């Protein structure tokens, strides 16, 4: 029995939208040897919550910055090829650098932001500042 390699992406994307998404997103990511982790964003009455799926990282692999209302998350996971007993047939886990940024609203408490990394999920909790209400009425002319 022979091992036949198969590329599931060879058949092409299912739609024109998927083609352009893959063309613009994947080509940019692969050109800089990085990847784009999946992100979930939720809002509660008291905070915004961001969850980034990055399994296999260490806490020291992340850098989180807030500057002028823009929250930036960067990280890097390196592929260690030191094990000479393993001959990898396929590697589907994501390695390399990633960068995610989010423009935060004005009604947040910058000093109360917390980040926790557990079970492969980087979770950020961004509390709202109740004294900074983002509401305005717009008059129709």
C-alpha cells in the first residue's frame, strides 16, 4: 500500500467570494510566514470580551499593547525540528507570527483590561467605564 498525498484545496473554492477571500487573505498571510488565529468577540453590560484561539503557545509568546484606542495582540509560535526520531508526513497546526488589532470604543476602562491564557485560549476582558457614555443624538436637517 502506498501513501498518496492529497491536497484538499486543489479542487478550488466553492464560491467566488471564497476565492477572493482566499486570494487576498491567505496569500498575504503566507507571504510573511504567519497565520491568523480565530477570534470571538462578545459584549456584556459591563465589558467587552475577546477570545483568541492559539493552542500550543506559552504566556511569554504574547505581546499585548494599547495605544490611542487600538488594542494590538501579537505572538509567535516556532516549529521545533530538533526531534530526529519523527518524520513528519503532514503538519496542520499553525506556526509562525500573528498580529490582530482592534479599535476599541471610547467608553472603556484602559487600566482595568485583563488578559488570561488558559487551555489554548487567550482571553481579554475589557471593562466598560460607566462614566464615559457613548451616546449622541443626531438632528435631521
